[in-house]
C-alpha cells in the first residue's frame, strides 16, 4: 500500500499561516478527500527545511541560473534534519 503526502510550501520561507487559516485548510481538504484512510496530519515547520520527496525526486537546479546543483543538495541534505 502506498501513501500520498501533500506538502503546501509557501514562496516566502518565513511565512506561517495563522492557526485559524491552517485549520480551515485542513477542513477543506477533508471535504475534498473524505475517504483518506490514514487521516490527516498538519505540521507547521518553522524556518526552512528539506522535505524528502521519496520516489518523486527529479533532481535539483539553481532557481536563478538553472545549473544542476544535485551534488551540493546531497551534501546539504546530509547535514540537515529531514521532514
């Protein structure tokens, strides 16, 4: 059995929604997908974090110049906590 995770990541790495907004979004998701077998969990991760995409990895490129920075990314992931 597989698991599906939905990560909502704001463009601003310092943004964190108010509790009421987070709860409203979770309620809306439960209405859209009521049959989710595992239920729903909401995490508010403070600051910047690396989020492991599992099998959906398709590489990493610099958002400014488009260069392949996968070597740097791998080293950075080894030194930070994953979520």
